[in-house]
């Protein structure tokens, strides 16, 4: 799905940037499309908004299925990003990935960096991982491998994210990046926003949609990368 938010800028202005939303665990296509629209509207994004929907089974007890499905989709997502980045009609590509979608996004960025090297950073704007469901060791290795793009990453965390606490137990007790302590992630040279105090719900896993301050962080990340 792609939608265009019209701007008051003249036709001769710089080519529009693109916001790509990558959904997480237990999301249908319809839910992912709505989340992308809500995110784009909530941050006042001016440009094209796209959702990359990987085949989630959308079931509460289908975590393992969804994880494998997300990883299977990384080549397809790489091809999508490749096409968008190479388009003369686009300037920067901004990525906002939620939960399990962050793992898929990170893997695609690794593959793009292996193909193009540091040139990938010229087309990628902000990279926001909201409540990323990624093992800390895997994340650490990947950030090193993606070069300058790693310095564009903003991670939204919440130590009281109960969904990530559960996925950590499923993964054998391994801490997920989205539930890790801020200092541990900052050591990797990425920006971290600790939203632990921003969520007062039972789960606290979708703060990028439900919390105004987190949306402002995403907006600033995009504005900063476009400067």
C-alpha cells in the first residue's frame, strides 16, 4: 500500500521522501496498513507512506511461525528497498519498524550494505526501531556490519514492555533490545529513547502509535536526517 500526503510545495521542489512502515508480530495486512496510516498522520509526515507487510499468521500462539516468516521475507524487503532507493523520484527513505519487523529490517539493511557498502547511507534517512524484538547480541553484531546506517538508528525502548518480556522467555531468557537498559544500547553508538515512563497500559508495546511524545521523537529523527 502506498499513499501520498499532498504538500503545499511547488512541483519543482525536491523529490518527496518515503516513509516505510514494517509491522511486527501478530499483524494482519489490514492492521499493518491502518498502523502505517495512523503513524504517518500522527507525525505529520509529508511525502509517500508505504507499508511492507510480511505474512504474519496473526495468532497469539504463532510466535515461532511469525519469526520464521519475517526472516523468510528479508530478500523481498531488500528488493523493495533497493527499488525505492534507486528511484529518481525519491530523495530519502525513512524506516519505522515495530517489534519483530525490526529484525526483518535490520537483516535487509545488512544485505544492502553487503551489496552497496557505505553508499546505502546516502539514501537511508531515519531508521526507527520501536520496541524491537531482537536479541541484544544479534543487534550488536548487525549494527557494526551496516556501517554508517547504524548511526542513523533510533531505538524506542520500554523496560516494562510485557510483550517483549514474554518473547525473551520464549527465546530462552535472552533480553530483547526493546526491553534492554538504555545505557547498554547507547554503547553501540545509536540513539535511545527510554519510554518506560510513557506507557501506563498493560502491555506497553505500541507506544509509537499511542504516545504523543514517542511520535514526536520519530518526527525529530526524520527531520534531523533530512537536514
